[in-house]
């Protein structure tokens, strides 16, 4: 038996291909981030009117155009495209979507290059170009040139993304990795069953029974052989035009041989086997030397692992029509009267994987902010961008929810009306770039970065290898060297991210911009443009201003000061003390504004330094104007909820004690739930200390608000006991008071028990509700069903948690193939149970925000949100505070849990649910009097 020093040639080739693929992907990603379209676009055109006449978002209920429902679309996972059906009102609640077939949207006409560009009215009349785009309200004042610019941006975004995808796909095909592309995976899933059957039939022809296969050492299952066969034949034929059947056969044999060796190693040396698989999946060996003993294949195994697998693929793989062969054998002359048999991939399939046109269905366009108001949402598939297709809900690969929403909208077009209007209200808020902050940030980058959240622009030095070091010194050098390489790699990504965000800011520096929004599956709203928006980090938010300004009025300057104190971290004190904090530090704040990069940089001590600097500049602009009340401010001022999830739990359960700790009830000072839990934990630790407890002695005097904050914050969202231990262990490690690192986790586990007990004491009602929600979800999941519910704003939610068993997935070292679509997989009971309580609370939280957004729009007030942080102009903060309290009371005055249980009984009649927990005596009207409910 020949001993090999390294893994077989085949596996080495696969690994080298993976390394090249990773590098290629990084290069394309870097090019995508660093080489964007010109950033200095300047269009000397008049800006659209920014009057807040947001009177139109969707037709009034009594005027719904039923003709507009003449057809609606579905996403078909099987077809990887949208399919459209007519308005059959008799459709049952659950239809087989994959049986519906029709055409895709017609292409968009190109207006570029016309001598006389169409007016906006003429463009809007072209309904096949931008269906449902209105022409009244704010839409009536749009500059036609901006409309055409927007269409061009969208076309370029799709085209550029498709070209980059095509470049990557062609390179992957050249490297023999084409079967890993989206279309390639679809083919493998479609071919799998027939090829598996073909291999079994070929084995029968060879007269190989189970015992003989075992004697030959065949431990590769027919499932693994099927995946290897499909992967190798498709990848090899994609990599070259004419690949000989002999070379494919040899490659099949070597791949099976490598798979056999690795499986053997799994039995003989599990740890080594795990390291090898990790190295292969990461795309490189990471200096792991594979020393495998490889027995040569005998004649029968060569036949089984070579020609039999090739024949199974060639005889059973078909093109899209299910009839035409996907591959063909062709004899070609090679000179000297000789011929070679080559295997060719059908042109249809090759084009399906690499052609530009076919890639358009898989590509994700690089979304930018819009320069015209987004198209209003009028259906689950119509809204957002003008021409780029966008879904109302982000599906995460599970299309059942969006398909159900299509059916709901077709049967009852009124159910989603409030949801559409609320989302349109968010999308129609006009923004502009804070160019002063953009220039300061660019200056900081030019100086080398490493300020605020900006990464350093210089790589960290790599440690020098000791010339004559001990083994321990060499080991330490290797560890530090690898860490430095990893840190520099991280820095490269962070620099590219900052550069891209600034690139977007430069691109739209002189524009009024809009962020079209859609939802996650729970109903939480997000801007669709991902790179620069108000949900981004501190730097991103500092670059955002409302496009429309409003005079500060009598109270506006004080609200900017309160906002400044909040951004600095002084948000646990009364409003009057926050104003005093800013007044006391006026000199330091002015010095920061006048010399942010060369002075003492006091602003960097703030929790959110870039936003603090932006707000400081706005404050002094108002003060220096001489008449602050008349100063027109564009700055968004924030009001944040207090541990929002616990606020909803307290309201749901009528929990008076819990409500007090999260500011649902009036108080002279803001209540801090984290400090409340910390105080209870301290009391418990003192009691243990008095009795001589070892861990109480170690942690006593080191329990801070920060130690418990993350666990308290995430407890409402389902953090596990183990997860909480890790959170607290991280805080204890940062405090560096434990001399022995081995004590960190035992101490963290000790504190975690007390944190959970303290939470249960303060929020007994919340814990009872969480338990009820989890039990209900488990009963539904055990019955084999997804947990579903309808939010107060009308969104039908489906939890997309599925599990995949060994029978539903075939894993080999060359490829993983899923045998079932996500919709066909069994329910993940544990995930459905643990995720439902936090997801249900998220859906209520998002409903409160959307209800507030809609009311703000009706009252002609500017509004934006970052989940439980609500933004408006400084002068309209008092009115927003009134509205958000009113909407919270409206939300929780309805029988939410009773409605949920009724919906469960209707959807799952076979499941017996426990009775609802008893409700407490909380008077929701008190929320209106609580000045620190949001603060």
C-alpha cells in the first residue's frame, strides 16, 4: 500500500480551486465596493418641491380599483421566477403555487437618448413602465429629469450586478466550480433522483450484490455517488468545451478515492477528519498536512467509480424540457486517424449558468437611495423602486409567506391597506446628505482614520519571527502573526465598507433622496438600500438630515440639547438635568465644533460621537443665528423606548410592577430597568457572601450595570441560559479582576442564575406570558405545522424555521445537495418554540411604529424610525411623543392575546392550547402621563 505525503491530486486541485474562488470573490467584492459609479454627480436641475402634501399613498378604501387586481404574481421556487395568475376569487387558502404558469413582466423601455425627453406626465402614463406610480400630491412636482435619472440608476444597478455575477460565474466554471452556482444547484436537485436510480441499475448490470460491494470496500452510499457524479460531470464540462470521457472518468475515480479515504479517516482518526473537513470547507488547508493511506482501486471499483457513474449521468440528466439530454458524447478527430470521445454540455444549460440574460433572475441589484419618491406599495409585489422588482417581505428563501400574502391581497384587498399606507409613509420621507459631516469624516480618513468608528488606514505591523526562539516562543509568534493577519484582513473589509458608504454620500451629495422600505417576515421595517441609511452605524446616521427643515420654535433648542445629552450617554437623568449637562459643557462642545480633529476631541467621549458632533454643529448654528426659535433645523431628533420588548410584555399582561420599571407609569425620573436588576443581583450576592459562598466572594464589588445590561436586554428576545453566561463572561473578562481565567465562566454562570431570578421577580408577568407563548408554539410545531399569526397592521406572519435531516441532504467533500426545497422540509420544533415569543413581540413593536408613522403622516409631520427609536424635527418632538403614546394605548387596548388564541384555534383545530394567563391591573391610560415612556 503506497503511502502518500499529501492528499490526492484531485483533492489538492479542489482545494486550490476553492482558494482561487475565495480570492476572486474578495476581489470582485472589493471592486464592487471601491470602484462604484462616479461619486461626484452634479445635476444643475431644480429640486422637487418638498411641501409635505403627502396626501396620496394609496387609493381610499371606497375607491379601490378592482381592475388593478386583474392579475397578481407569485415567486415559484421551482421555476426561479415570478409567475402570474388571474383574479380567481375562488382560489382556496392554500394552492399549489408551482402549478401556476404564465409570463414574466415585459421589459422596460429605454428613454435615454431621445431628443425630446418625455415629460413626467407622459412617463407616468406609460403604465407598463412604472405600474401604479401616482401623479398627484408630492408626485406631481417631480422633476422629469430626476425621474429619468432614477430609472437609469436602477437599470445600471441591475446591469452592473449581473455583469459582476457573470464574471464570477464564468471564472467559477473555468475552475470547475460551476455546479456551485445557483442554476447549477437547481440542476443537481432536479437530476438527483434519476441519476441515483441509474447508478443502482448500473450496479445491477455489473452483478454486484451487497456482500460483494462490502468486500470491495465500497462504503460510499449511492446518495454520495450520485452527488459526486453530477458535480464532476457538470463542473468538468463547464470548465472546457471538449472534455474527453477518459479524463472525466479518471476525475470521477480520483474524487471517489479521496472521499473514501476521508471517510476511512473519520473512523480511524475523528479529530484529524474534522480538521481536514474544516480546511476544505474554508477553501484552504491552513497548514494542515494530510497524510492519507490510499489503496489503489481494483478493476471493478475503477469501473464502478468511473464509467458507471459517467453513464448514469449521461443517460439520465436532461435539459429543462425533461426530454433532451443535458450531455452528449461526440467523437472528434485528433490527427493520425485517431479519434477521441468527448463529452459536451448542452448549449441551453451552459447559457443557463453563464449567460447574462439568465443571470438576471438570480442577481441581487446593488440598491441605491432614490431621487424620486418610491413607488407606493399597492400589493405584496408592487412597491419601492420604479423598475427593480422588490417584495414587500424579505423571504430568506422561504416563499410561502409572500405567496400567502398574494392570495390574501387578491381575496381581500383591504386587509393589507393599513400596512401599505404605513410603509409608504416611511418611504416618502425625504432626506439629504449632511455634507459638512461628510467632509469632516473624509478629512479624518485622509489623516489615517482610527477615530470614532473609523478603521485605521494603515495595516498593523506583522511580528518578526524570532531567530533562535524556543518552541514556546515560536508558538507564541505564530499565534500573534496569525492574529495580525486576521486583524489586517478585517481592517481591509472595514475600510472598503466606509469607502462605499462615503461613495454613496458623494454620489447623492446634492440630491433629495428617499429610502424605499420593506419588511422582514415579522413585520419590522427596513430601508431597502443597504449601504447608507439611517439604520446604519453612528457614522451613517451622522450623515443623514431631513431634506425639509422646520423652525425650532420655543422648545426646539431644548430638545436638541436633550438629544445631545442622550447621544453623549446622559440619558438616565431627568430632561432638565440633561439640558443642564449641555449648558455646563458649552465651551467644550463649541471647541469640538470649531476644531473637531485638531483640538482636544472631547466629542469622542460621547456614546455616539459622530452624531454628537453633527447635533453640536446644529445647536451652535441655531444659537449663532441670533434667533434660535426662527432657525430652520434639518436635524432628526430621537426619542427611544425603554427596553421596548419588556414594555410590550408589561402592557400585554397588565403587569404593574414591570410597567413601573420600564417607564409605562409616570415618575419624576426615568426608571432604569438595568440598574433595577443590578440592585437585586447585588442583594442576592450579599446574602450569598454572608453565608461564605465562593463565587459571591469573587464577584462582590464588581457587579456593574454593564455586566447585566446585555442579558436583561436580550432576555425578552429569548436568550438562553448558555447564551447569557457567554454575555456575562465577556463583561467579566473586560473588567479583568479575576486573576485565574478559569474562574470567569463559573462566576458568569453564578451571576446568570441571579440575573434570571431577578428578572423573574421584577417581570413575573412577562415570564408567565413568555412561557405561554412558547408552550403554544411547541404544540403547533409538534403537530407538524409552522407557527403563523396576523399582526395588528394586517401582516400574515409565518415562522420560517425548518430542519433538514440526513435523508434530505447529501454531503460530500465536493458539494452539498439539498434533496428537498425549504417548503417541503419538516418543522424545526425547538426553533419554532424558542423564536415565537420574541418574534411575536417584534411584530407588536413594529405594529406600534407603523401605526405611529401613519398618524404622523396624516398630521403632516416628518417621521423616521430605527425600530424603537422614533425620529422627527426638534420642534415636533412634543407632538410625536403624544402620538406614539396614543398609538401604544390603542394597540394594547385591543384584545391582542385573545385574538391570537382565537386565530390559533381557527388555524390549528387539532391542537389543544392552554388557557391564557390572568391579566394584571395596569391602567394603560397612565402611559399618556409618563414623560419617560420614550425619552
